[in-house]
C-alpha cells in the first residue's frame, strides 16, 4: 500500500470532511512532487553552466521532463528506460532515453560495457555531468554489450550490442552519383534554400556605392602667366635675326645687321648673345656700358711673329802684349831683393748691346657674353636698340586635377572614392562585399574577393564574364549533396555548367559538398564522389574541395543520424573526408560556422593542411581560431547573378 492509499484510509476511518481530505491529498501530492523535483535538480550549478555553454543553451536541459516527473509523483515507479548507442572508430556514444525517444538529462545513470570478442574485464562508466550521454573513447574494432545498471523506480532495458567497424581506408572508391529530379532535390537537399549559415548580425554597406567618374577640378588645366619666385612676370621675347657666315645676328632698329651674334631656343627666344670686343674691358666683367655696335665682325687678330735674334759676334783672340824695352846695363849695384811681379789685369766683359725698342701689343679681343645687356632678368628687352618680332608674357598650362568617384585604377593600384571624391581606407563593405584598404587608400592585394554558388543561385543563367569584371577573383561551386532521407549522393544540377562557365571567364574555382555523413565510410564515399564529379567536369581546381558542415534544415533518417554525432565522431568524419581528398591529389578544406567550428568539431586535430573556411555573418569576426577563408554575408550582390550571393574573402594567396 503506498502513501496516498494510507492517507485515504486514515481519512475514511476518522471521517474527516471531504474538504479537509482534499487538502490533505494535495499536500501529499505536492510533497511527492517536491521529492521528484529535488532529484531532478541534483546537479550542481557549475555543471549546469558548463552544459549550457557546451550546448549553446538550446539542445540539452538539466531537468527531468514534466511527463516523467508526474509519473514519479502519481504512479508506481515503473518508468521504462531505453539505451541507444552510436559506435565509431573514435568513440561509442551512449544515450539514455525515455519512451518518446527523448534523451533524459539529470539522472546520473551507470552502464557496464563488455567487449565480446575477447575476454576482458568489463568497463563501468557513469554519466557524471548528467547530460544523458556517456562517451567511451578509443574503442577497439569489434562487438560490445552495453548494460544499464538497475535504478529504483525505473524499468531497465535489455542489454544492447553494438559493433565498431575496422578503421576505414582513406582512399577514393567507386561511388554512385545520382541525378535527382527537382522534386527529389527539394526533398533530399538538407540545405534547400540556403538558410543563414554564418550567424551573427546582418552585414550592411559602410560606404555608399557610387558609379565611377572622372571630372576636372575647376581652376586647373588653364593657361596662366609664369612668374618667378618674387612674383615678377616672365616674358617670351622673339628677336629678328639675320644669317651671316653660318651664324645668326640681331637686327638693329634701322634694319641693319648688328654685331651681336645669337643662338636661339626652340621657342625662338635668345639662348646666348655675344659681341666681339676687347677682353676684360667694359662689358659684363667690368660692369661697363653697352659697347658700340659694329657693322662688320672683325677678324680675330693674329699674333705677330717674334723677330729672330741677331747672331752674336764670334770672340776675337786678344793681341799679345809687346815686350817692354830693356834699360842699358848700369854698374851692378848691390844685390836687392827682387820685386814681386804685378798681377795681370782681369779681362773685362764686353758690354751687351742695348735691345731695340719693341712695339706695344695690341689689346686682345674675343666674343663676350652680352645677353644681360639686351634682356632684363625676366626675359624682356631692355631698350629698343634691336628689333623683336614679339614680346609677351610667358604662359603655361597648369596641370589638370581630377575628382574621382567609385572604383578607379590609378598607376596600377586600385582605389575606391566616395561621393565627395575622398579615398576610403580600412575595412569597408561596398555593395555587400568586404574590402580592405591601406591608410593611403590602396586596395589590399593580400585578400581576394570570391563567391560560392549552387543550383539555388541559378534562377537565370549566370553571366560569368560580368561576375569576373565586377572584381570577383574566385568561386566555390557546389558539386553535390548527401540526401537527408535516403542517404544517396546527388550531383548539383548546375555543377557542370557553373564550374565550366566560371573557369572559361578566367575565375579561379574550387568545389564544396554538403555533407550528412554519419560514418567514416560515408565520408570517404562523399570525398570520392567529389573527385569523380570534378574529373568528369574536366576542369582543374585552383581552390580546395570543401566539406560543408552545418545544420540540416530538413529532416530524415540520414539527417537524424548526422545530428546525433558527437564532436569526436564528427572530427573523425571530417578527417576521413579531407585525407581521402588529399590522397586523390587535391587540396582539402572544411566549411563551417563560427559556432560549429567552436563546439561541434575539434579543428585543432585537423592539421594545417586542412583549409578552414569560416562562416560568420558580421562586419568583423571575433572567431579566435585559425581560418584561411571567411564567408561574411549571405546577402551579397554581384553583377551577372540574379538574387543574393554568399560573399567570401580568401587569405590563401592563390
């Protein structure tokens, strides 16, 4: 007999009034309900917050469903439980569910896992975070028995058996690729209509679009008088000249030829002016006045030959002196000392002949620069001594300055000018497309603008030349999908037309495949299908083959299996796809939203050889992980394509 029956028995024996009886019964019911609620909230607040952060606050709730709580309150504790398990080479994911196939959170259930292929000790695991899911990581290939331990108030299910397949070889296999009708594609395409994949706020233009234009700035490109640094007007003076003996001479005011020879510039103005004069007297060097013009140029004086020196007379031999007469002998006197002989006189040099008087040299003449005597510093004649054809202010056309708007290519660099003619800088959104400009306004070449398309963009034929001319450099074309109901692989109806048309227009191309792979083997099949379709298209790829990983917007058995995957299982599947693609000779990549890259897959396990294509619809992403491409809006506009287009930026450099 349960508590409620005891209460009713006590009430009937003591003949308590019906009103009091009802109150007592309600008190008892609420008491039991409180006990059930206490059980459901046994998880700590910290674990609850961790669950909300892990699941995004929408998929798993830390409570027992109301229906289960009411059963605990009003019925015998005989609630049936069910086990479900999804095996993979990465892990076995075990879920506790109720009769409505709803995962039961808030119950710390325990399971025993027994490997059946070999004798091993069983493994006991507990759902410690009470999220309804237990994960057994790194299972060996083979069969496992999973048993739920008995819990009071619940009916335990029979043990279930699951099999972990052997590791899948990541090599391309032959795959059947189907061509679906429009109705089938609408049913099977889990991405039908291209829902908002990137999340985040809507992207709006940061700069108003204006058509390209080029207009002359008023006041530029006009003729103006040329002035020197002091503001004095410069002149162009064209003189009259006469040719004489191969040179040009100025014409005097009376029409005669002057003695001033000149050379002229290309515009007829005087380049040099010279007069044949005595050097170093007057003129520019002495600051003298103008020389008297001569009517005939005088020949340059020739130096007179120096007179030959007269020959010197030959020296004559000097005559010998005559002997002196001897005196007659006298009686010998007493001997006296002999006198010393007088010295002979030294010969005197003959006086040199006086030089004949030489004539004084004539003054030296030459051609002297006299331009400054004819023209003032500004190029105008100083007086009317010579004839001039014209004398007018010097003018020149000032350089034209232009006002630009819109896209402009100047000196091999690309700029965008706003409606006021200012260069835009920094990161800007123009017509739904994002661009990065330097501080000088130059469009960065480190980033490349691109789009991605599927058959849902082809409401009319795409003009790929117009797409190319709009500044788009690459396009990622959807090649196919895995069906959400039957799980078959289908080719996108416009794949061949799109990829061939884009390539013919000179765009670089890559492909993506919308995945619903729930196993490694299915991932290998999807990668193989991509390779087959690209080979049949006969087009070489410039960008990777991407696995498109996102929430399916349609239902079906295949979609449900895909949704039930854990992050570890999903990571294994992505690796299988990418390795199969690379083993087939192509680059591989993963497309996913910011949330999926953060919570649904372990991007760190993929390695740098897998290109990450981030989808985050915002003007500036705050995603902290690695990514090489960024899809920043799904509502872009591109000439040549009718309707909204996904816009992308590539940082890959190819």
